[in-house]
């Protein structure tokens, strides 16, 4: 059974139809890529899945539950983590603290027990710290733990954001253009990292403009254009799909 | 964490030292203004949590202070003798909730025990904060500022225009709050030192609880909301709930300060609910560096003490206005974090 | 209810409504070019009328008013240059706090200069008892002055934004600052101009209403709150809607004295403000798309 499936999603902003009757599904343990020209509605689709926007109509089912229209924190607690197209790290907090926040849904301490520093809270705090360190080690950035996250180099910030999402121990990870702004070497490393993430059992749904990265890592590719799904297939088939080629060539024509 | 413990220890030491020094040089009257400053400091600390850490501005915190103060003032002064035959009064009296005393003019007054007044003031402040907080905290930036300002003004207008709150005169003749036999909140001379220590204890306890909170799961979530609310949500933080809780908490702290200070002063007036008071709290939080318990504490003690001693004279409000502007222009990180050389360089570069 | 009295109240409501509208438009002008809500907006009205009253002691009324409007505009420019021009991408919180601080300082300076006395400019034509009557309803000629001058100002502003070079540049700034800058518009000067404009409008309005509403050093804050209410009511950024919103609020307030003590009058505006903020932050007349993130 699909881990995530959506049926008949529609979303409009005022007069603009950002998504038109989009349906798809993501199989567990796969890497699915979502591509399309600028303004195609890719981020909008992610926002619907993660709860930032409420679809005008349509159904989203994750892990057997309908999730459309639920608040983002609830959806996060069901096991969907995401990163943002424009990096969203917490200023004034260290890398470690940023990643520790990812474990929020796996811990309980509330206002009272935190204020009193009850033994349970202290144990929990130790657990969170160790888990977060573990994630940093896995990503190879444990030496950055005490640096302020928003002051790191751009590529490192991307990694920290992914680390935070992974600390949530999600079933599904949504990555919105993780390679944007990275150089060739960093992009290749990102590809390896995404592979590792899938290896560890996390399903990945990724929006990406870098075609070679997409073709290399994904099991399946879905293409949006002006809010409509125009193709969904294996990477090789997508490369030969005429409509997709037209959309992308058209875009290049427009740019020239 | 260890560093914080040491700082709290030093704070206790300093507070005791201040008492010993003022007492030994026979300047205990300083303790009165210090005690008042300590209560105002409580309000500032609550606001540091709300504004500095969670990033939610409130221009209406004097409103919560006033809710605390006025509730206990009215309950502990309103004479129930003429209703002494009514069922409610009888039951309250049976339950031991009422006290009978004589006021300055020898008049008999039957009113609620200050314990009831103080507890109810906290409950009311929490309820109001909760109800107001649900819609208000959905707002951001200017909208949030205006909405909280609006709330503050409504409280001010109500106390100013309602006879039971004494209109422009406020409520006076508020009795001491006897916490335990032999220990009471009052402005009487022989209780001055005890009261200084009560207020000190409150501040120390709040500082302790707050430092714990900041360095915990909840504190991280609050700081995350401040930094990037949407990302905090995506990490599973129920931002609406956290904002509401911290808003209620800071309102209750303000109300507690208001209630205690009202018993200490023996009364409360509408100026405590004024917009200028709310702005003043914000100014102090800003001067302390927003997200800084120790900065807020230092600035609150310093500025309130100077103001209460009358050092700013008729320019009291102007001083706080100037503090606001200067801090925000030149030291938005707070006064204690200013790097003079860097600041000068910046100013010259600009001009 | 006495119909004559009813129309008196309406006239009073219209007078107040226009000043709220002008303050709201002042908010809009600055908000559009900078994204700042200037909490000191009400102080411009106070400064304008108080300065005119002082000047009127030894200058003829028209000269005093023109001079005071110019002085207030200068104050607006100085404020912008001293406190905003050189800030590099300040946070919203920082700007809110700066304008609040400014409002306090201006008020305290006014207190030092003029004291706590309530003052007023003389009636422009006639005096407090003269009236013109329409269909049997007597209205003070000053109310006509208020309506006339304020309507002219709103109209002039519309024309300014539509047809003058500066006005168009300011609109360009409002739409997209970065693009405007790239097109060679000096956006910093546009911001200064927006402060000057809204200071001038506030001061002018302050002068025309002064004979009816009186002036005092502390009149700015309530005006700022009501102006903001009106700006929100109309949907930020829309001048004509601000006039409509202003009139609604002014008339509601003025009629409210029938049903509740006048001490609670201010609470009406604030309740409206809170209701709008909670339930329809884009304003009564605003469309959803107009709402910008703060
Ligand atoms: N909150 C919003 N309000 C109004 N319009 C929006 C909003 N979010 C997105 N849009 C519009 O919806 C369309 C789709 O935007 P979206 O961000 O989903 O595109 P995208 O495929 O992610 O593009 P890109 O590759 O540039 O990131 C765009 O035209 C955009 O302007
Ligand atoms: Mg996008």
C-alpha cells in the first residue's frame, strides 16, 4: 500500500489555480522526485501535504490516515518531516539545539516539569542530546554542534536542516530543492546523503531542479506544469516523454 | 546550567548584601523602593519570556498587572457588612473566607481575606489572558502590537470609568496581606526588611524557574517559534498552544506582582494600568537585550529604582521613551551586550 | 430621540470621522512605502494644531496654519532622516518600538512647551454659536470647513499619486521597492517624502478640527489608535475606504453616548479594532489578496 496518496487536489490563490486536480502516490521505501518549471505548484503541493495550506478540494492519505487540512504540527507527529526551499533554521540557536528541536514530538516534558527540572525531564534532556548528537555524527557534522546554525556556510545550513528533519525520525521526508545553491561537489554529496537516508528506511519525496541529480537518485518522477500533472514515470521514460520535453524546451525558449 | 546556578547564588548574595548595607548605614528606606522595583522586575521577567524568548510583543502587560492589583484591592476592601444577611456572604463567612477589621476611621469592614483576593486575581488574570490570547496570538507584528495595546487601553478605561475601581482615585486603604501569622505583605515600617526578602524570594524563584524553562524542551520550542514559526510547526511544535501558554504565564506573573505590590503599597491607582506603564515594561525588556533574563533583571532593578527614587524628575516618561529609541537604534541586542568600539565605528561609518 | 439632536451628533461624528480618516491615510502613506506602522502618527496632528495655536497669537490665522503645517512637515522629514533612513533592514519589532519611543518623546516635548492646558484655534468663520442650517438642521460652519478641507486633501492626494512624477515614484516604491530602486528611483527620498506628506496631512487636519475638538499635548495616542482602527477597517492602503471607515467610526462613537457612559467611548474603537483583527484582518473593504504579511 502507498505510504502517501493524494486524490483530486485543487488549490487556488484568488484567481490563480496553483494546483488542478492532482493525484499521485508515493510507495514506501522509494525516492520520488517532483519536477516542473518555476511556479508549477511544487512547493504548493508540499505545503498541502505538510499542512501549511488547506486544499480547496481533494484528499491526502498518509499511512492510512486522512491528513488534508490538519495543522502542520499534527502532521509532523504522524511522521512527515520537511525542509524548506528557503532554509528555515532557528537563529540564536546552536546546530545541536536546532537538531534537538527535531525530537520535539518524541518527548513529553511540559512547562511545569521543565521549570522544576524533574528527574524525568533531566533524563529526557540527556536522551534528546544524545540522539541529536547521533544524527549529527551520521551526517558527519558533529564538529559543528556548538556553532550558531544561521551563521554557517550555505551548504552546511542545508545539511543541518535535513539533520533536524531526520531527528524527527519521519516515515516520509519532503525535501524542497535541497541542492539549490550548492556547488557540483556538494550536490554530489547531497545525492549520496539522500541515498543513505532511503537506505535507512525513510521514504523521500523531493522537489529538485538539478536534472542529473533527479535522474540519478529517483525511482519515480512526477512532472507538474501550471498546476497540472503532465507525467509520472520512471526517470528514463520521463527523459523521453514528449510533453515533458516540450514543457522544458518551451521554458528554455522563453528564457532565450 | 551550572553557570546559571552560580549566577542565581550570586544574585541571592547580592540581595542579602544590599539589605545588610542599607540596614547598617540606616538607610532602610531604600528598601521600600527596592521592594517595589523587585515587584516591577517580576513583570519584566514574565515579559522577557514572552517577548524575548517567544518573540510575541505585548503592549498591554500593565493591564494584567492592574487586573491583579485591582482584583485583590477591591475584594479585600469592599465592605460586605450591608449584605451580611445574604446567603453568599453567610456561606463565605462560614468557610472562613472573610475577615472583619476596622479601617483608619474606625469603621467596621467585613471583606474577603487577602488570600482569596490574591488567588482570585491570579485566576482572573489567567482566564482573561487565555480568552484574549486565543484570537490575539494569531496575529503578528504590528497587528499583535496594536491588539495588545487595545487590550491595555480597555483595561485602563474600565478602571478609570468604573466607580467600584475608584475611577481616577483608584482603590486605597488596602489591608496588609497576612500570608502566615507574623508574616505579611504591608508597607509598615517594621515589616520593611521582611517585605524586601519576600519580594527578593519571589524574584529569585521566578529567575530559577525561568532559567530551567529556557534550557529545556519547552524553552527550545519557544525560541524556535521566535526564530522561525513555520519551521517550528513542521518540527511538530504546537505553536498556538505554546504561545498561549507562555502568554498566560507571563500574564499571571504580572498579576502576581500587581497583587503583591498593591498590598505592599496599600492601594493602586489607574496609572498602573496606563499605556505608558506597558511601554515602560517593554522598554526595560528591550534595554536588557530582549532574550536575556539577567539583562532584563538588571535593567528592571536599575531603571525602576532610579525612577522610584525620583532621579528622572518630571522627565520620567521621556527617559523611558529615550531609552526605547536609543536602544533600538544603537543597541538592539541590549545595553549589556554593547561593544563600544564597534558601535562607534558603526556610527562613523554611517555618517 | 430628537431628530435635530440626532443630526447634531451625526455632524459631530463626521468631524471626528474625517480626522480619523486623515490619520489613517497618514498611516497608509508611510506603510505603503516602508512597511512601517508609524505609532507616532497621532503626534503629527497634535503638533500641527498646537503649533498653529501658538503662532496664531501673533500671526493671522491662515498664515499661522500654513506655517505650522510646514513646520510639522519639517519635523516629519527630520524624524525620518534621524531615525529611519540609515537603518539596514530592521525588524518589525524594532521599528514598532522606535515609533512608540518617538511618540512618547514628542508628547513629552509638547508637554514641556505647552503644558497640560486644553487649547483651541478660533473658528475659521463665525464663532461657536454661528450656524448654517440645512433643511432645518443647524450645523456649525466649522464642520463644513472640516468636510471641505479634508475631502480636498484626499482628492489632491489621489491626483498626486496618479499624475505627479513623485506620486508615481512613490507608488512604484510601494509596489516593489527593489524594482523601483533598480529603475533609478531614489527610494530613500521617497520614504522621507512619505513622512513629510503624512505629517503635513495630519497637521492640516489637526488645524481644521481644533476649534471643535480642541487640542491638548496628549491627544495623539487615542488618535493613532483610532486612525489605525480605521486604516484596518478600510483595509490597509486604501484612501477612499479609509474615509468610509473613518465616518463609520466617528458616527458610531458619537451616537454611542446615547447608550453608554462617554468614559467608555474609546472602547468602541478598540472593540471594533479587536473584532476586525480577529475576524477579518483584511478589513471590511479589503480583498484577501491585498493583505500583506507583516
Ligand atoms: N501563499 C500564496 N499566495 C498566493 N499565491 C501563491 C502562494 N503560494 C504560491 N503562490 C503562487 O502559486 C504558484 C505556484 O507556486 P509554487 O511556489 O508552488 O511554485 P514552485 O513550483 O514551487 O516554483 P519554484 O520552482 O519557483 O519554487 C505561483 O504562481 C505562486 O506565485
Ligand atoms: Mg518552490
